[in-house]
C-alpha cells in the first residue's frame, strides 16, 4: 500500500501532471525540485514513500502505483 | 572608496544575537558578527528579492528583480554587472568564493568580469574529486537520510561527490573546511592588495549552506549527540519534516539545527580574521563593508526544512544586512527603513563613485546611510519565479498565491531551463522572440512553463506584532488585505511586470 507520492514539476509533462493530480487514493505532493536532479535529467521518476522509483515512462510508474494498491 | 562585499549564504538571521526575531534553543556564538554590528549600521527590515542563490546574486550584481521575468540563470548581455562597471572605471575587482553554482550549468557570466577570482574547491556538488571510487562511508551515510544516490553513479548532482571532495579533510582540522579557507584567503588578499588605489572585493561564502557537515569543535558545540552517528543526517532533503523523503524525526531535526548553529559559529570565527585584517591594514578609513545573506533556511520552522515549495515566511525572506561606511553618521545605529536585496547594486555603485545613470530596479541606500532619509521604499517584492508573489511594507507581509492553471513566461536570451537549473539545457521549441522586457530593447526568448503554487490561499502577517508569523490575518483584517493587494499591484505596475503575471496572480490587468 502506497502512503505518499512526490514528483518534480520539471520531470512531468502536463498530461502526467493532471493524472498525478487526479490520484484520489494516495496523497501526492508536487515539488518544484526534489533534489534528484541527476535522476530527473535521466528520465521519468517518482519518489514513493521516500524511495526513488524510475521507469521508461511515467505511465509505467503510474501503473506500478496501481499495482501496489 | 574601496568596497568589501561579504555574502554568508543561508545565514538565517534569527540565529544571530543581533536579530532576536524568534527564540533559538542555543546561545549561538557569533562574537565577530556582533563586533561588526556594533561598528556598522544594522538594517532591521531588509528583505530578499529574487530567490534562491543565483537570482539573489543577479539582484546584487545587476540590480535586476528578476523573478518576475525569469528563474535561475546567467548574466544577460544587456546587464551591467558591478565588476564590469568597476573595472571599466579603473577599480580592481576580485571574487573569492567556494560557491560551485558560479561554475555549474545554467549560471555563467557571474565570475568572468572580475580581474581575479579565487575558487575554493569541493563544496556541495562541486565536480572536483573523482577518487576514491567508493566515497568515505562515514561522510556518505550522513549526507543522505533516504534512498541514496548510487555512490558509483556518474549522473549529475550525485551526493557522493561531496563525500569524495572531503575525503582528505580531517574532521578535527577546521582549517581544511570551506568557510575557514574562504575567509583566510580574503584576509590574505586584503593584506596583499594595499597598493591598489581602489578595489571592489566580492566574497561569497557558500557556508552556512548545506551540507551541514562541520569539523570539531563546532560539530559538538550545540549537541550532546555523537555528531558522526550515521543515523543523524546533516544534509536533509527539502520539504515537510513530517512526510515524504524530507521526513525527519524530532531527534534528527534537533541534530540538524545543532550542526547549522555550529556552522554559524565556525563561519563567524573565520569572518573575524577578515575583521582583523581590516584592523591591521587600517582599511576601515577608506573601505565600505557590506555583510549580508541571500536567504535563510528552514530548520523545522513552520514544519519545513530547506528551501522547499513552501510559503516564503520571514525565516527565508527576511535577511541580515550590515553596512560599514566610514563617513556615515549612522555608524553603530539600527535602521528600520524597509530595504531590499536589489538595492545593494546601486548602493555599491554609489560607494565606488561610478557614473551610472540607470540602476534598473535598484535604489541606493547611501541617502539612508548619510542620514538624509529614512523613507527608502514603500514596498519590497520577493519570490521565486513562476510562483506566489510576496510583498511587504515593513509591517505586514502578504503572500499572494498564483493560479496554477495559468503558465508563467520565462524570458531570457538563452533557452534556460525553468526548473531544471543544474542540468544541461534542452531546446525550447515553442519559444517566440521579441523585445518583451521593459528595461532593455534587446530581444529575448519567451516561452511558457508551469506555475508552481506554494499555497492556495493568501497569507497575511503583521510582523511587528507577530514576528514568527503564526497568526494569518487574512480573514480578520480585510482592510490590511486590500491595502497589501493595492501595494502589490502598485509594485508590479512600477516595475512594468509582464501582463502574464497579473493574469497568473488573478489581479486586474496592468494599467496601460
């Protein structure tokens, strides 16, 4: 069960931002910067319960979140 | 007149005895800052402008209140940086710093105009040491409290860089640490450059900035903990202290505060060497000395740590400012006039006697220092680009939220990254170009990026009655809200802020 999701504004496109903002079942925090600049530059990521998660796409990260629920 | 400018980064002012805005659990030793404050003019109501680090430096060095137009970025071709103006007038200019941001992606143009610059290597993410391959575990464990960067990773801004950089520093030898080196080199420079007719020395100490990794005796000065306990972090992530990757236990918060306080004392002791050099060389008689900071740092206040996406309370926005001017009748006095970081540009121009007719958004403090005026400015604006906009009249602080559905415009001659400040830039394919800025006829790129609200509702505090900003007056003092909104609109209009800002802030359009 996921407790908290954080994402960087610079790491998401507007569609992903909307999808993350629409997640009702889990608290989501948008940050201007999560100080994960290297990971942010490398590709999509989320911080889930304090832990870094990366994937090829944000869709894959969001799908993985659903599987955790 | 010579000018010595000293920035002590992240010097949260209520940790200083000089500024007892709120209680601190330690009696933080700052005998040298106290010693300088007794001699100088102390500004009680001084505010940051554009935040964080490099935007503050563009305010100081070019007089530009940049956060209404662009985020963290380079000196622009249409700027007139202080070191360039000074050297063109025959003034020797020198930069002494350990601030890696000057040399990082996204912020060039700041050091290049100085006749000389000294860069003390190794702080924070400074791309310096590559060995040992495995960074010292003792340091590495304490600089991150959650899933760490891969210690062998080659990506940008890996925290293991800092651990490698300090691998050869002895935890008990403070002379090897950063502020001691910066201020020692400053004292040395002052002694060795007395033959020059006129100089401008710009000292930018990255300390007290994180990581709060300090040598003894400072590490143990304000805590009974073992300062090398791996469970105790000294480089916390920014954010709420009660959730997410920035979550800290009460014990961890206490420890971080103790290390910050220790670092303040270390900075102070070595800043004292600079004062000693001024004493020994007799430079006080023909030297103006400015000491300030770019912003504060949340250390649990209001439930936050670092410089996160939080409302800009005075912990971050209200900054220390001390100015020694040998001819000022206000030496040793306190001044409560409202002043802004951007004002230091025109002030230093006046100190150096440069013939500059336009100082963009900057208003010289010389009339205040000469005792000719206390009425310096009616408002001070401050904020991060693309976010809330904040205004103060010196009594009230008003934080005005933005509509996150309306993007902000980024203006620059470069395709700078709106939020990814430290990594390589990428093309802004939707950019348009034109002479959009009110203070230059130079064309710039203009492109949109998302707004980043820090709070949904407006916040209003009377900081003369409530310096800790605990009581939001928005629902109980409608008159003050209206007045501060009027002041915000007046300030944005005076500065000819982009129409887009009025739209983003849901204010009536700017008068044409």
